[in-house]
C-alpha cells in the first residue's frame, strides 16, 4: 500500500465532488435541509390543542373551570358555542380536537353531593393526539376539583382536610421539559449522517463504471485497498464536517441540552461514519449504475434508520420480532449513543456496549468493502 | 522502417488464447509474439476480438484457455505484476472529463508513483506532445477528440512503460490528428517501446511493422504489410474501369484465369492468376460483349484487398471445417 497513490486518489475524488453539483448538494445542502425539516417538522408534543367549549350553566364555577382551559398552554380555546349542533359541527369540521361540555346542573350537583362531572368529546382519528388531549383535560379538571375541595373546606371553617393527602410528585429526568424535540434531534443527526454518508459513497465507484474510467483505473497498478482508502478519505472528511454542522445546529439552534463530552461524540461519530461510508461503497461496488446504487443506498440506510433505530419510535414498544431485527440496524447503536451523550452526558465507559457493537459493525463492513472490489472487468 | 527485434526476448506472448462469453467465442486460439520496439497492428472488423485480446493481455479479463505472458510475467497468475510495465489506452476515452489536463496527469503520476521533478518533466513532455500548451487548466471534457487521444497517450506513458496497448486510439479522430498520433507512436517505438495497437482503419496498418489480421476471433494472417501483400493474394491484381460495371462483372466473372472480382467504389478489382495473360485476354472478351470502353491496368494491392481475400478464404474454410 502506497501513501502516494491513496493521496492521488483522494485528491481526484475531492475535485470530482467539488465539480459535481449532485454530490455537492448531498454534502452541503442535504444536512441543513434535513435538520431543518426533521427538527421542525417532527414534533410529538401536543401544545395548543384546539378546544371548543359549551357552557350550559354559565355559573361562576363553570366559568372558572373553562378559564383554566384558556390559561393552560396545552389548550387553545378556539370556539365557544351555545348548542350541541354547533359543537358537533366544530368537532366534525376539525376546528377543534376536543370539546368540553359543562352540564346545566354543574354547580348544583357540586354543592349537593360534592361531586360533579363534565363531558369531553374527543376527535380520536389520531389516537395518539386524542390520548394526549384527554390526559391534559383530565389534569386540568382534577386540578380544578382539588382547588374546589380546599375552598370548600375553608368555607366550612374546617381545618383543611388535605384533599390530596398523598400526592404523587413526579420529577422528570434527562429531558426535564419533556420537549420531544430534545429526544428527536439527536436521532435526526444520526438520520442525516446515515443518509449523507451512504449517498455520497454510493456514487463513487458506480460513477467510474458509468463513465468508463474504471477500465483505465483497473489497468493501473493501484490496489483495491488503495482505491477504497483514497476514495473514502474525502468522504470521511465531508462526513465529519456534516456531523459537526448538524451537532452545532442541534445545540445552538434547537437548544438541545448537551451534557456529554465532545470526545465521546466525535469518537462514536467516526465509528458510525466508517459504517455508513463502507456500506455506501459496498453498494457502489456491487451496483454499477449511479442511480441504482443511490436508490439501494437510500433503501438500506434511510428506511431502517427512520423506522427501526429508535429515533422516533421507541424500540422497547416494538414487538419482540421487530425488536430483534433492530439489532441489525447500524443506526440503532448510534442513536442510542447520541441520546445518551446529549441528554444523560454518558461517556465511553457507560456506552461500552453500543460502542462495541458499532465497532464490530464497522470492522465487518470494512472487511466486506475491501474484499468486494475486484480489479477485473467481468 | 526497421524492425528492432531486441535481444530476441519477446515483450508480449499470446499462446493459444481463448475467451468464451457463454456460448460465444470472442477469441479463438490466438497465438503471436511481439518483440521489443515493435509496432504490431491488430486489424479487423468490429467484434473481431481485438479488444478482448488486448484486455486479456492487460490482465483485465481472464482467458478461458491459453497463456499470456507480458514483460516476462504470466498475466493470469500475476496481473498486478504486469501493470507497472504496461500503458493502456482503452477503446472508450477514459480519462476524467471533470478534471483538468494537469489534474489528470497529476492523478496518473500519483497512481504510477512518478514524483517530484521527474513528474514535472514528464507532465511537461506530455503537454507538449499533446499540443496542449496553454490549455493545462482546461477541463478535459471540453477538449476536441485529437487532443483527448494524445493526452490519454500522455497519461498512459507517464511511467515510461516498455509495453503499450492501444485499443483503437484513433477512432473518431480527424486525419491530421491521426497522422500526428502515429508519429508519436513511432518515436516511442524508436526508444524501444513495444506497441500493440488495434484499429479498423486499413490505411493505418501501413504504419505498423507487422500486422495481425483478425476475424471472428481468429488470427487470419500475420506479417509485415509488404509480406502480406506479396503472399496474401497469390496472384496479380488488375483494376478495371468501365461505365457499365454490372455488365463487365458478369462478362468476366468465372472466366478461366480469373479468381475473384470485387467492386471497389466505381471500379472493379480483378484478381487473376497471371497479370500479363489477363491483360491480353480480358479486353478481347469484354469487347466481344460490347464493352469496348473498359480499361484494364495493373495495380499494387492494398491491405484491404488482402484482408477481403483472406477473410473470404478463412470464412469458407471455417464453414467447411
């Protein structure tokens, strides 16, 4: 293996990327676009859920209750109606996701029996949002009823009989604000790297076949190993640049808390890059057309990363069989690592397991890629 | 033109090469050897097996049967060993079009490990040779055909290989560029480089020390152009000019002493056993058929005549066997 040949190969490849608009776009534009699109677009938080209210009583109590729906950030009261028909229309028309109806005897029943109820009508076409809306509505109502109990106790001159003598006080760790973006963005970085890395290299060998330059290259004394290293080196540099860009985007733009060390981050990113670049190269060697190679690279990296890496869909909630399959998905390990580094601040020692898995993966891909390219035309 | 045969050790040896692609035999028991400083032309129609043979010799394809030895190295056993000793120009232009002239040269310099002052000197030489001075920073894709071919040759000889394989280097190049290209090849051969060059331009065969005629994967004949012309036909060639070619053809075809008649443009090439006898007999026969305007003259056969004749014979022989 000669350094001079690897360098010649790398310089040539860099020049070609620089002059190929398609490669340049993948290298520079795609990461930024993906980050913006996925960072803003994928949001699992339910805030400002549109709500419609129907106050059939119009008492002080009922208004106090509905005021709470107005004041919380979870809901936005978009419509106030005075009959069921209008309410139905609002739900059917999609103007609101949830409708709250206060019965005409709300205060009366509350003072008579100490208990009353309100009705919630929920659009459950999207079960996830419906569940969230219901949960939030329940918490608003229960908060209200707790306050009522305290008030009543005070009015009756009793010593406050602690309506919630035992209350659960939850404290969320690692993602304190329960912002789903903090959970998703590190995964988006993995997604971008998987996509960009394999897309770039998927073109590199197939381009030589397509343009006929491979025939000449094969006739020279360059070894397959030199070809691979020379070709992957520039993409490794580009990949690292993209990774730094995405990570900076995550921390400084999306304000995702970063608690780990830059070393852990870059060390694991290097490993992941070896995996995705190697995979792209392997595909490129096997499929001799640029379009074909790029399609397959998309299929092999993007789909599993999006669905099975745990980047949005938690692996714990998958059926056992699918969960077993996720162990084959390279991004699974990187997503795990990224989330842990970002949110928990874990280091190399705590992450030994996924790092080991990724190392094995990288070694395997590297060996396969090195062996795949044969200097023959057949 | 002198054939520099060196110390007798052949640079390129093909020994019973066979290449089959499925049921198709592209190269059929081809054997020859090429000495140091020799220019050998591979002549034959498209699909005759020229490129396949060259690719086998470069180690790009593995022969189904037979042995190829280049620079004393068995190609099938040690293809990498051969590659430092050869320069190759493929049929399809295969430099990097999105790189400039200098960038291409520097790339191949790096690949062949020509470095420093030596590389600068050879890049200079290649640019002068290709006539690309002042265009060093032009993208190769923007160059015209002749320049591209000369640059490709420049890249192929950056490491000064003793053996050159050129696969149809002049196809699609204008005549002036072709002539310059051949001058370059001759100056390389004068320095002792062995050149195997394929072409389908018959006139280019005249530039070669020896010519190998290939048809349907088989080596039909091999020799110097003058040798081939002498022994190839086994008779004399006459040129017949006449206003009514069809009638003339009908009149003399099958006459005793006439071995073959072929249309060449608006004339007939008539192959006869003996030129003198035919010069005496044929005009009489033509006059008898009312073709008094026909004029006969003796001509020197071109390689194309030879090729047509040899291919006809080999094809018939092939069918018969």
